[in-house]
C-alpha cells in the first residue's frame, strides 16, 4: 500500500505513539520511514557559541531526529533522516513531493502544555496542500489498534470522496479489515439548496451504493450508514459507536452545498478523532 512514509517530527512527536504507529505500518508494508525535522526560518534561532555561529533549531533537530531514530532502530524499521530549513508546512509538502513519498504521517492535538509547531495550523495546512495521502493521529493517545479491524469511509457523493473511499477500500483489503460507509444529510444544507427530502435520501443511497459496489469488487465487507445531523459529529459518533480503528476521508468535497467534506469538515475530523485519519486529496 505504502512504500515510503514521511514522518515530520519535533520533540513532542518524537515521543508520541504516532512514531510507533508509523513503524507498525512500515513493518506491515515493508516500507521505509523518513524522519524529517524542519527548522522554521520564521523563528529567530541563530546564536553564537564559543565563537561559532550556531543555528539552535538545527541543533535541536539533530537531537530530536537521533532520539526518534533510536526507536526505529530498536523496532527494526528501515529509515532515513533529514533536517530542512524553511516554512514548516510548505517545506514538508515540497519535500514529500521531491522525495516521492506516498504517505505523510502527522500528529494532531496534544497534551496541554505540549503543543508544538506540528500540532496546530501546520498539520492542517499539510492536509490541505499535500497531493499524497496524509495520516494524522492524536499525539496524546497511548497507542492505536493495528492492523485496523474496521475503517470508516465518509462520502458526500463527490468524485474526491469516491477516490478517497477507493483508497480506503484498497487499504481495508490489504489489512483484511471491514469497511463502514457513511453519508450525512445536513438539514440546513439540504434546505438552502432546495433539495426535497426524497431527493436527498436518494442521493445519499446512491453515494453509498457506488462505494459498496467498489467494495464488492475488492472482497471487502461493507456496512452502510445514512445519518442526519452535523457531518463531523456524525462521523465521529459512528467511529465510537461501531468501535472503528481509522477513518479515510476526502480532503475536498462536492462544490456547492457548502462543500460538505471540504476543508472544514475533514479538518474537524482530523482535529477531533481519537483514531488515525487518512485524508486523500483531489489531485
């Protein structure tokens, strides 16, 4: 599924369960992990020590990378390391493209007092900008179930949602996981668009059926869910209710209708989910 995983890290991420999770995924796929520390050029970090000009952030990055590398060594994971300078989000995405990584793994919300530059806007920007899938996971969780037993695939009927669902189904087929497909009808969105209730229900079922057909061709069992409410809340509620282990979601969605899965919804799920979330862009 994945051959090359880019794992941007800082001092918080180097100690998180995301590092273990990336190692598990790499071991499963026989993939290589690249540890990347970005020294943010927007921060004043240059100082003089013993008569020499020293970039404190680069020095910090070397220590962080060494710590994370020690863990990967102990787990027998093949890895490389790199330290880059630049604006974090753009540097991460550009580097991933340049090095042909097919997955970026990023941390999300962290323990109070432990937030670092990777835990907020940077992760959100990477999710929006990256042309390859991005796996995000909360940094404070002690560990994640792997291989996943159940994966949730949200859809709004858009081509991007279908593309993300196919990616999730391929993942499920590789892991031997079950798939749950959810589409959420938001009353306010349907009303503003002038959709009749029956038309909305028909569109929801059509979106479910399209993914179900794709699942059957891959030999993946599917459980459908059609809900009404706030999209991100219903997605997270389904994860909890069904005891699912991951979400695969499109990072953009249908234009119009407030673009149900675009940006704000996908990012809300990324920020709030207690399980790993893989976002798949439209490119």
